[in-house]
C-alpha cells in the first residue's frame, strides 16, 4: 500500500508539472485519471473499459476531455521532452512512422529519444493522405484544421525535428529506416541544418566510388560551355561492395539469446542521381560554377557470416573515421523503439483510440506519451519524478 501511495504521489507531481499549461484544474485531474487508466492492468485501453476500472472514472467526462476539450497538446509534449532528455540523455533520435490504420487517417510520423536501455516518443504528427486532403466531408467529420494539407512523411519528419531542435537546443544522431533514408533530398535537408544521421538505404540506390574523379570534356566551339562529368555511370550500392571490402565482426548489444553480432564494413561513396547532382549544383551557386565533384558519404554495410552477399546498408554523413562499433550501434538503435512499441501499443493503448477527430487523436497520443514518459523516468531514475 505504501508503494501504491508513493506511486500515486509521484504521478500527481508529474502531472502537475507536465500539464501545467492546461488551464483548468479539473482538466488536469482528468489527465491524471486518464494516465492511471492507461497504466492499470487490463487489455482494453479505450475509454469505456478504463472508466470502469477506475474508482473516479467517468466515461463521459473522459470522452469530453480527450475528444472535445480544447487544451493545447504542444506545451505538454514539450515539457515531457525536456524532462526526458535531461534524464535519459539520448544517443539518437529515431524517426518512425507506424500507427493505426490508414483507412481511419491514423498513420503518424514520430520522433523517439533512444539509448541502448530506454526510449520514449518525443513528438508526433498525423499524416494526412492525399485522398483525405481534398475530401471536405471527411475533413469536416474529423475536424481537420483548414491549414493542414497533405505533406509527405519526410517533410513531416523534418518539421518535427525542427520543432524539437527549437525546444531542446541540441540534436543527437538521427536514425531512420529506408522509408526515410531512401529520400536523398531528406538526407540533404538534414545536412543543411548541420545534423548527423545514420539512415538505412536501399541496395538499388546509386553512387560512385570514393576515387571517382570528374573530367571536363573539350569544348567543341558550339553551344553552351561543357560541364564536368564522370566517365563511368553511377552504380547500385550492392555493386560497389567489392571482394576487397574489409568486413569485421561487431557486437552491438546483448539480446535475450546472447550477443547480437554480425559482420560489417565501412566504405566511402559519392551518392549520385538527380537529387544529389541538383543539390551539389545549387550549393556551388549554379551549374556553371559546380566543379562536378559529388561529396563523399560514409556507407555502412552488413553481411552476416552465413550470407553470400550484403543484407543491409546505411548511409551516414558522419566521418568514415567514426569507430565502426558506434556506427553499428546507431544503425541498430531502432530496435529499442520497436521493442518499446509493444508497451506503447499493447500496454498503454497507443492504437486503442476509438475516436475519429484530429484533436482527439493528438490528445490521446499526448496522454500515452505522458504515461510512457512517467514509466521511463520511474525505471530510469525514480528521483527524477520528485523534481521538476
């Protein structure tokens, strides 16, 4: 009983701090009640069964708090993020995007703070499919704000990162799967902001070897001046990993069945293609001022001992001199978020939101984030719950 009272007191202090921006005391009380409902045992985490399990649960009041009440969610998420990064000190931010059902317009982009031992979502944005963006009936029924339109997931992710950078100041290494890493323009946008990344990419992405050098064809006296070009065409990444690639065994963590170990190699390549070329020309001040040299990037390649060819590729703007153990740990850090999604979804009801409103969804994921943050702080540093 003493432990229950201590937990309840810690939750009260936590809610008082992170929900300080919520204007009314009764709203903050509903927020605490909702959090307790999410964290209590019970398979169903939608409002009706939660209200039945709570001594002070009121289904109608909780429904109104989540779906209709106009309390702002951004300040709550900001305060949660501030507290989390101060205690957890994340090595990476993981960009992710898997939630709910596309048919219900509940697919989201998220950014998670992660280390080898903990992760927690920091910020979310709801993805609006193109078919929803121009459907007035759907938009009206879901309460989608007029200013919200269809934006690609990489652009949504960039907006989330800029927001978090404004809140928190520094940005650690950014990690994402190939859904984001395949976008050269997204990687270049991160570079323009001075951020480091390790992104999964597809083997069909084209690049040139590090030692490739452009040449200037002789001018024939007709038409515009000639521009520098490479003699050999760009090749898919899997064709750039030659027999002389130096693979070495790297262990990145201890799993439930033993050490997680595989073989990795680090190469330098020059990402190519229209996006890479266009950006290089723009950065040089135009096509006529570009020397034709594509920048070097670091390519991490995985080929397990039993595999006949590479199985995974990651592109990074970190120096090739970065210890390979660090590159591998960063690349593999997504496992932490995937592991914790089970708690978010099944333990805390992330995808159990039964509403269909834009505001309700944002309120629900904010409350789930708060519950996950409370549990993370409690596991990671219980003393952090007693100090704001």
